[in-house]
C-alpha cells in the first residue's frame, strides 16, 4: 500500500470518529497516564493490516509504541496475540476502534480470498476481485485481496475498458461498442466484453475483444462455449459464484473467476483489544 495515501485515509477516518476530541477518554484520564493493550484473534483466519496498526496509532500519538507480531498474509489461530500497543490511555482509546474496524475487515477479506484460492487448486483458474468495494476503502480492500493470494481486477473506471450490458445496449451492440472503444483508446488498452449468450460470445470474438466475461452463465454453458474462444482471448466467469460452487467454475477451464463477494459481503475476522496490567488480562474493549 502507498504509505502517503494510507495516512491521508486514516486521518479522514479518525476525524470522522474523534471529531475534535474523545469525550470519554479525556474526561477520565490525564495525558500522563499510560498503559498497554494487545490485539487478539477471536477466531482463526488470515491476518491483514500491519501498516494500519503501525501507522494508525502513530498518527494519533507519535509517542505510542507499536509491536505487530504477525505479518500480512500469515495465518492466525483463535486466541493468538497479533499486536501489542503501549502509550497513553487517551491515545490507545482514541485510536482502537477505527484501527480494529479496518484490521477486522481487511483480515476477513484476506481470509475469504485465501479460501477461494484454495478451492481452485489443481486448475488453471485464478481468483480476482471486482469494483464492488466500500467507497473510501478500495485501496485497503484490494490490498487485502492480494494478501489472501488472489488478484485485483481493474482498480477503477480509469484503468481498463469493460463493456457491460448497459454499455452494449446504449451503443447498439457488441460490435459497435468494441469498435468505438478501440478507436477512442488505441491499441494499448485491453477491452473486456461481458456476454450472457452463445450468440453474444460469437459476436465478442468476431469484434476482437481481448477478454470475454461469461456473466451469470452456468458451468455447463461455459464448458460448452469455451472451445469457441481463440487461445489469445482471456476468459473470465462472474455472477452468482460462491465458495460453494466456485470449484465447478474452476473445472470448466476458465482463466479467471471474479468474486464481488470478496468485498461486498465479507464477514469481518473477529479481533479484540484487551487491556493487560501486570500480566493479567483485565477486560476486553468492544
């Protein structure tokens, strides 16, 4: 992740949560009172968010000491300590919620991505994400996808041409849409075309698409239609794909499988901050 962009994002998140002050923390603790708490995994999964913890707390207070015990992409087990943070009570309490929210979400995405990749074992299919990310979190969520061993699809509307059903409808057909895009963007920009029928597939091939997405197609349809696609055209399956049926899609011979579920409906990994004093855990922070 880009550290400068990450710091800018974190500052905005802290402003949203803290405003001009943490009323709870500042009302009962002085600036001089110090202590520590640790982040613990409450379930197994893939850890992601080392930079969030390190840079986040130091943005709150440069004097906070942060020790992250796991690397991004490492598996964690239930009850395992992930990080220890030492500093003023005020700083720890002001930063913990935003930081925990982000680390839990990113670790959940990394865990889901790793599970999807595992389901494609022994096949040629590669897992990638989509643009179905939470506004403001795309950089973090796509990083988490990579951390889990999957790949990123396009980052935004600006870095690839993807002609979906509405583009094609507005343009008057696949041939017209591809031709207009090619003329406007030149030969260095790849063009992906979304298809749902055999007839659309044939039109996409004839139009010179670089990538063909089989959208909401069954594994049986994809298996039957893939021989119609020349070897130089990349193939992708998307729509209605879950961890329960992803292997059926991988076994078709498709090149890529894109999963919106990696980001739009992922379950956060359960992680908590526990205050420790004199070696004893006193309580958790929710």
